[in-house]
C-alpha cells in the first residue's frame, strides 16, 4: 500500500489494512497487500535482529551533560532556527511535534504541540532517547538513518506494536562539505494526524538546512582564501591551502582541484596522501597549508580494505610502504568501489552505468563520479577499464547478512548481491572468505581477493 497516495480521510482505513499486513507478514502468511519495499526491507532487518514486536520503545536516556555535549558538537545546532522555523508552527497546528536527532538516532531536540509532547513521552520519544532501528524497530527516524533517504511510516508499518497509533515522516540532513550524515529531522504525531504531504514538507526543510550550511561554508572558504593569499605568495614550489574538510581555498605551482580528501587522522607534520605522496602540513586558522614533496616515482599501495560492514558509514583504507590512509565514502562511491572490488577484471563506463543506474547510457555520470574517486585513489585505481590496480590486494568487509549490504542502494548490482544472485553475490563466497569480529559491529563476513 502506497501511503503517499492516500488522502487524510483514507488514513483510518489504511491503518486497518496495515494492521492486517503487519500481522500476516510477521506470522509468515501472505498479506492482503504487500508492504512497501522500504518497509518490507526494514521488517526483514528487524526479524534478522530478532527484535520482539511486543517490546517496549523505552531506552536509557542520555545523561543531561552528555545530551548538552552532543547538542554543542552537532552541526545541526547551527541550523536549528531553520528547522524550527520551517516545521514547529506547522507541527503544533496539526497536532504533531518536530524531532531532531544526531547521526546515531539519539533525540537532541523536540518541539511542537504541548499535548503531543506529553503523549510522546509515553513512548520514550523524548530528548536523549534512542530511535535507531535496532533500538525501536521500524520507524521514520531509524529507517531514514538505515536507508539514508526520506521515509514516512504510518500506523502498523511500525514494527513494534506500541507505535501503531503513531505516524511519522523523517529526512536525513547531510553535511554539504563532506557528505557526512549529520542526523535526522522528523515530524511525528498520533496516527489520526497523518497527512501525505508531511514527508515532502520535512524533506524540503532538510534541504533548506543543507543549503544554509553550504552558504556558511562558502563564506568560510572566502575568509581562508584571504589568509592564504599572502602566504602562498612567499612560497616557492607546489602548495595548497585547504579547509578542515579538504576544500581548496588557494593553490600555487600545481593543478587546482576542488577538494583534497583528508583522512580522519590528518595532522600537522609529515603526512602521506595517496593523491599527492608525502607532504608537509602546517596549521592555519580554519584550515591547513599542504606542501607536497618534489615529485618522484609513485609508491604503490599494497593492500586496500573496503569496509561496507557498518550500516551507515562505509570506508576504504589504503595500506602501502609510505603508511596507511582511510577515507569515508559517499553512498555512490561505496557502490562503485564495491562493483569494482567484485569484478577484478574491471568494468567499462557502460557496464558501470548498468551496474549502478540500471541504464548503460549514463556513461557521462559514471565518468564524472569515477574522476572524483580517482582524485583520492589515484595510486590504487586504473582505468580502461576501471579496476583496482593489478598489484593491489583487495579485501571487502561485508555485513554478516547479504541483505544488509548498502541498504540505501537501488543499484541493480547491489540489489542482486542483497538477494544472493548474480556475480556480486560472490563477495560472500569467493576464495579466501573469512569471518572476523570487529569492535562494536558484531560478526562480520569479509571477502578477500586479489585484483590481478
């Protein structure tokens, strides 16, 4: 049942049908209508976790000092006036509340109708509570976190029975500087307050917040550029000035690039970057001065670990003679690198377009994305066709269950792997498959294979 096509008057009837769908699906019977794909995928995750649909939604709340620390540390605090101004008044008038969480699904702020705020406390939808899927089951906040997309969940689409009298719509907010997921903005209320337009409203306000962050970042880059100009005038040779997220403010003696991907462990001193080699790094107000050593033959990386085991944070680690380097991946780059990892022989732009978009004609988009990937993996990736370099050993660390691979992704190649069909499913069965336990992630299935 597609709730986005319902009128508010149909909500009560829809809730009745959804209760039947929920009961039949969890009992292993054929439901009267199939659940929506995003809901079915979430329910399957809950069943694999062994989550009890009769459980309470209560959680241990963050201590007040930890809650305040997370609020101060969250970039979303900088745009709360935009989120609040766009949603709180409407939520109040429609007998709903606005909720803002961090990237772990912890509620940082909530505002809206006073009566609904009191009702929300009875299901632990309050400041400091945990609303990720593994804590509270299928719900708009947790499912938007897992799928990295806007989600509306109505009545019995919630996995846990306690939430069947609620409706909610949520959208992720990403940092435009690095694509990092900052958190979720959500509107929730009693099921009787359902409206199909709520999701579009929440998505629009999330986009406004991202646009405001983008404008702030551009102003910061301009300030850094004014600091960098006199410094670069005195430097001979190659150098560039980047902000703390790697965005270029100024450059001299080398080809300009929009961004220099920086590892988490970036620091002043001697640092190895795959795209530049060994560099000398000095701190500047709001950024870094980066001076690459004189060009010399590239030192090849020996091993690459593509980690897709975590639900919302994917990364690639490069290990070579000059050191190690880790880069977090956007959803699109995670898809592309996964496809290349399970096709050691390589993929043409046409093949990648089919793998990722289901449309072999979208080669221009593929080439643009691969150009961005090769900026930080220039010593690791080859092209014509696109592939991991022959001398690089590649390890793919996958989730314990294939169905949890890149849950946000609609790429055909990833969908085939999740279903356990096609070449991509081999990431769980290739020679050298190993099982290991990672801190905080439980048992992970990893697949290792050379690209030669």
